[in-house]
C-alpha cells in the first residue's frame, strides 16, 4: 500500500509540479490512512471499500487531538477532515486513471462544508512600523528590509520569497518573475520603495553574506546559505516584535495585507488574482469579504444619496 502512495507522490512532483509542502501534506494524510488500514488487517488497496473509508473517517472525527491533554473534548476540525478526504480522492483518481486500481472507492465520499476563514491583514500603521528601516544597518538587516518590502509590494508566498534567484530580478524594468504553484511563472511589478530596498541589499548587504558555497538564491542567511522556511519566518517575526507589533504574525499576513490594501484602494479583483498567482478567482474573492466595512465607509462618505445628516442627529 505504501508503494502506491510513493508512486502518487512521484506523480505530484514530476507531472503536476506540486510544491514540496503539498507533497509532504499528501504523504502524511495518506500514510495516516495506510497505518489505520494495516491495523484493520487490510494489506492491499484492492481490498479497501467505501465502507472502510467511511469507518476511517469516523475514527478520525472521534479521536482526540495529539496536541491536547488527555481527556480533552476537542476533536479534529472539519477543515482537517476536508483535507483528509481531498487527499484520498486525489489518490484514487490517480490510481484509477493509471490503471493501478480497477475502481475508485473514494468517488462517493462527500466533502464536509468548508468554512472560509477571513484572512488577517496588518493595518496601515502596522505596515509603516514594520517597514521602518532598522539602524544601524547590517547585511542581515538589509536582507530583512528587502524581504519585507518585496513581500508587501508583491504579495509573494513565503516559499516564493525563499526560492527567488538573482536572475528573477528585473529592477531597472521594475518587476520580478516568480515561479509559483504548479511551476507557473508570473510577472509581478514592484513599487519604488521595494526596488530601492532590493538594490540597497544587492549592493551593500548580499556581497557581505556571500561565501564560496553560496548559491544564486537572492536572500541569504548569515552563513551565506538559502533560508529554510522556519528560519526566514522567525526573522520576520523578530522584526515585527522589535517594531512593536504585539499580535502574532502568520506567514501569509503580508500577502493578505498586499491584497487587502490593493482592493481597498480600488484595484480590480482580476488583477489581484493575477498578481497573487491564484488559479481560480473564487480563491481571490475572499478578500471582498474582508473589505466590506471599508467599502461601506466609502459608500457612506461619497454616495450622493446617502443622508449623513441623519447619522449626525441619530442617538
């Protein structure tokens, strides 16, 4: 059973171009089922029926969370179950299409309702504090500054920031080329401040971080190597803490801030979709919910038929 999961992961990597993180997620979810199946005495995917999949999901729904103390009533979220079902369905679609299995046992698995979580973004004041250059400047602080300015100016994902190479920069023309999910390339324009921060880092910061073993990765650690995901984010969180931002900063917050602030200032949703690298407009539409209060305020202030005097006289 594990060998067929390995074949599926190779397919994701080489034919679908999925990211390493996506591959790890699918591997963990599918091997979770395989471990359950082995405990039930199932040794082959051909033995697995819809009833087995349903029993597995019921066990998943009922089990406690590993991170919670013994006796906790907290259970697996519908979001986690959604991902587990999505992984099984994707695996079975592959196995049936490649003739590894004669039938798709997961085709009738229904997906639970998936609640859309509204993305959290930083306020304008928080962005201003975060992007204030640290003094005195060091090669590492110039690197941090370039990362932050670029992240807010372009909405790049954390993985895209880490993977960016020198040849992706076209600063004189004012844009970067990015290889996103599914190995899709997109062009993202940059603003004046992001270009200035990147040039300053290239000229005064990066040369002092380079070692004989350094690669062409744009952003380098103090040891001259490329950033691991955790390392880069800890650097950003440290910068936010020093800037006086008390709330927890998540990896996507700068990306969400980029999209939210663009929409609040009148950018077209299709343009934001292209800049973010979303394959579907439905993914981008979540930002319309975030900006409803802002849009309502604009309507209140500027629409000629809105009676503002009534508001002043209301209790």
